[in-house]
């Protein structure tokens, strides 16, 4: 059984993503070995996971990022593109990706989903991996 989990985090909203990464690391079963990779934004998560997926020792990933709605349609396009890319990678590469990309309307929503352990989406991603693969 492969026990390597790659955490790929967009550091555009670094304070939020760092809390989400901590949530994953603090709640992932000790049988998993983690490596963390940072990319510039949510769009780059897809490329990095695709690149890492050629490594036969990695078949579990956590995608972490924050996309906040603004005044333009950019939020819609990036949100949809990222989720479609993650789904395509999951199917085409037969890998597991826990989606922890927050699509929120404002910074307060992002902070609410990253601070305490009960609502931390990184913690919830770790629990999903624990439940599926432990």
C-alpha cells in the first residue's frame, strides 16, 4: 500500500493556506508520509499534481487553495477550471485528490473555513484520507 500524500498548496492567500496545510498535517494518520509543495495560485495546483502524479509512490493528494469572488467573472472561470482539472486528473491518472480549494465570497468566509479544527477544511481532507486509506 502506498502511504505517501502530496499536499499541493497555492500560497496566494498564504495565511489561509498555511492554516489549511497545518489542518492536514495535524490530522493525517501517522502511517502517511507527507510532502508539501507550494505553487503561486489555484490554477497552478492542477499542473503540479499532474507533474507529481508520474511518481509511482504518490497516488494521494490534497489540493489546497483559496479563490475569493471579486467584481469580475474571473472567480467563476478559475473555480470551474480548477475543479474540472482536479476531476480529470482523478479519472485519467487514477489518483485520489482531496479537494481543499475554498471557493468563497470574501476573506471572512475563507478564515472561517481555515481556523479552528472543527471547521478547518484541511482537517476534513485529512480525515477523508484516513477514512478511505487507513
